[in-house]
């Protein structure tokens, strides 16, 4: 069975049908994942600088957000 999860397709083999809903930890016991390992694509790595703020400084103001956007190239 092919399932789309988080933008990627997974190949799963159901080993047993459940009668009622269970948590994800238990559900993993009832299928086998045959999906190939995802390939690391270097084009998806973001090189955008991350703005740092002092702890406890609160949310950035509108002025701060505009400055952060300018730094990011936006």
C-alpha cells in the first residue's frame, strides 16, 4: 500500500487489521515500512541567517520584524 505522508510517499505492508484506534506507538507494530531511505538533497538546505534575540526580550516589534526581513533578503 502506498501512503503519502509529509509530502513523500511511503510503502507500507499491513500485517494485521486493528479493531479499534490505537496510539502511534502501538500502530507501528501492525505494519512494516518498505520505503526507500530519503535522499539528502543539498538544494533543500537553507542558508538563511537566523536572527538571535536575548532571552526574555519578548516578541519582536514590527520594526524589528522589518529589520529581520531585510537581513534575510526579503
